[in-house]
C-alpha cells in the first residue's frame, strides 16, 4: 500500500476519534478470537488455528448505527513451523487498524444482535520483515445484556488480509470465533426515568364527554430518559374525580433512549365533568407502563386538562347540538309523559297520531310559560354563523327552569320532549330561524290524504312527510309556527341559501346525549282543559285548511253529478281522516242504503273504534249478506265476536 493511501486512512481514523462526543454514547468492545485460516499464501501454509483479537472504539448514531475505529493483533502459526530453523519466524503476525461501521438490533430485551464491517491497513510481520496491506472484516455478534452498559456475547467473522492487491490475492483468509465484551458509556446524563407532556387541540367540552373515549382531543408525547431503550410502552390517563376508568391511549413497541413518540390523547370522562358551570381545569395523570431490559416499570406524569363550561359548544359541526337533546333526563321524561297523557285521553282516531302528540307537546310547553327570549347574550342569529365562536346553549332542564331561551334552546327542549315520546325529529338551522321538524310517519304517496297544500310539509330521504315548526314564533302557537316554518324553508330553497339539516337519531351516533339533569324538582304544569281546548282549536284550523277544500270539492260534485256510492264513500273517508266521525256516519249510511259493501265495512269500523260492538256486528253482517266472500267483513266480524265472547 502506498504512503498516500495510508495517510488518507490515518486522517479518517483521526477524524472519527475527534468527532464531538459530548452528547453521544461511546462504545468500547474487546473481542479475543480464535483464527481458522483456509487460504494458501504462495508456498507458505498456515496452521489450522491461530489467535488474536480486536479492540473497537466508536459512537452510537441514530440509536442503532455504530461507527468508530478498530485495531488489533493476530498471530497465526505456519503449518511448517516445526521444520523451520530456530532463527526463522514460525508465526505470521498481523497488526490491523482502521475504521468500522455496523448496526445493532434488539430482538429481545436482553438480547442484542450486531452486524458490521471493518476495513483499514495492516502490517504483517514474518520475522523482521514487515509488509503493508489492506484488510477487511465482516462480523456478526449475538450478546446478552447484563445491564444497559455491559454486554457479553459470541462473535463470528470473516477476516481477509490481502498481499499486494486490494482484492483477489489474499495473504490470509480466515474465519474467526470469539467472545465479545462491550461497554457503553453515555456522555449525556440520564434521569433514569420516562416522562410525558400533553398538547391539546382545544379545551375539553363537558357536553361531549362521551366522545373523547374514541376521539382524540390532543397528543401525549412520551420521552425516554432511561439508561436504555424501553419496550412494550403502554400509555394511559386517569383522573380520580372525573374519569370512569383509566383508559389506554396508545402503545409503543419500542422507544429508544433520548427519543420521543406521541400517542393520541383520549379519556373516559365520567358525568362528573358536567359539574363545570364555568371554565376550569382537571388535574390528571399520564401513566406509562414499560419494560427496561425485561423489567416492568411504571412512570407517572402530572398534567392539567383545560375544560370549558358545560353549556359551551361551537357550530363547526351543527350535529353537536344532538348532545343537548336527551330523552332520559328526569325533567324531560316527566313533562313529556304529563302532556302526552292529555293527548291519549282526547286522541282522534282518524287523524295522524304523531301530529296530535306534537300539538299537545308544543302547546303544553308554550302554555306552561316558556317563551322565546330575543335578548340572549349569545344570540343564535349571530353565533351559529361563526364556527369559531363559543356559543352558550341551555340544556332542556335549564330552559324549563328559566322558562325562556333563544331559538336553539327552545328547539332543543321541544326535540327532547318529542323524542321522549317516540317521535323522530330533525332540525334545520337557517340564518334567521331554528326549525324543528318531526316525522309524521305518513308516506309521501299518501300525503294528499292528509295535506291539501303540500308546500306546507317536507318529504325527506326516508320518504316520509315531516312538519317544520319555527321556534321564532313559538309564542304564536302550533299552526302559526308550522306555517312560518314551511314558509322559511320555501324561502331558503328559492333563494338557494345554505342551511344545516341534522337528523337527531343519526347525529346521536357521533354525539351521544349528555343527559345532564338538575337533580331537582322542576315542576312545569298547565291546565289540561286549557291545553286540550288549544289543541282542539289547532285541529279545527288544520281540518278546515287541509280537508275543507277537498270536502267542498266532493260535495260540489255530488250536487252536479248526482249521488253515487263512490262519491259518498270518498266524502265519508275525508271526514274519517279529519276525525269527524259524526259527519262520516250519515254519509256512509246513505252509501250503504245504495248497496255499498265498502260503506258497510266503514260503518262497522267506526262502530268498533267507538266500542259500539253490537252496531259493528250488525254492519259486518250486512256486508256479508251483500258479499258473502268479503274477506274484510269476515275477518272483522270474527275479531269482534271473539272480543264479545271474552
């Protein structure tokens, strides 16, 4: 090897040795080895076994790469040593030095596997005659880690000393096997612990406490300041007074020394978090369970979780409103059952059940004194348009206590009451109004049987007819609220305004109800007589508006075309759908006199609904006299007779 190459190699070695080490892990490895030559070198041959070893010094980079310098000494007997003269050299000695690089892997806590390659220049001696040549070594080591600093392992390698070329002309090729002793010295001071810090996307909303179990509200960054890498790191969070359980946030298979890794911050909050009536903080702990060289350890870091007050939310996703709507709170259940109890006593069989229940709930809520508050400190008209603003929205019980609220507050209470009695609701948030829609469960194909003006109702994706109610005019009663709601929807559609439509049942999948209750007796009551009279007025207005024009049309046809069973039956059915049985009976009687089996069946049905079973039997038998095979009359007669026998 020429002197220029040797100078470059020495310069590289010095550069590695002078590499800044004030923040690195230094690695020292001593490897005594047995040498097993397997290549001829000219006319000389080596013995089967020699001995020697290497001393490596280096640094650890990127947690798994080792680079540094290496130097050693090997002595290999010549196979013909016993035939040589005393003054002749019986061994060939090699003094290699150079640079080394490799990678380390930890398949098990205390097991390390290393693979590396070294090269440099060597001086070979046979007697007093030196020879310079390049050398190469590929090595593999499996070691047991006694502690983070000290390892003891077994080493095997392929060792090549060249003669007068870089390749293809070896002075000696050999395999080696030895014992590897490694000591690691960390120039940085470690605390011998693991710590965590948190970063929050936003304060926690108590309203949404149930969703944080599956949805992150920040990150936990775990830092390893232990003496070695840690494994099976499990990160969880707990807060004794505000969490239902210690929830695991994330798992890190391995975390190398001085490294950090983040996991999502999730938490299993309990209902206690709804006690935050003002902005506040929750003291909590991040619990980190991990293994260090197979030993289980636990570290705990104290954190503070910022919390908004329980009434706050943002309109970034209007579906969040669903969390305010609860069917389980005591106040909602008691008031809704109280009002629907009235409805059941006065229910008109022919009219849509959901509409009648909604009327009683709406009017009962209004007549109990609950009003729209136009002077809210966080006005709906302004706040719901800006998703960045924190809005303050009342829970149903608060609206019941205060007896007032903004448009969205009133809508939330109304939807809670309706959902509590099994009526599906949706809301639409327009620029100037908050509309509550309830499902009549009338199929769109049958809408004409109940609504003369179809512009006053909405058909949604489920194919059912929904009735919109404006919270802006709650104080004007059900019918006016309905007509105003329909007018608002038609306006925004005509002007192509954007609005939100949120189905509560679907929204609950993402934002479950908070179910916040006062735990106090919230007594809201109103006169049954007053509520019933108001609803009867609403029903009269509804019947006049929706059935009146249809009834008038059939009546005019009877006058012009003459009386027929078909026209009488159509008129009678309109009276039935309007709940006007007293008007329907004489019309069906006229049709029955003309021989209409359909009219006879209808008279039997009305008598059955009115629990006049003798009259019902009479009309079903009359129908069978006209048409003995009539399945409707036969089935209904059998049912009535069974009831009379029981």
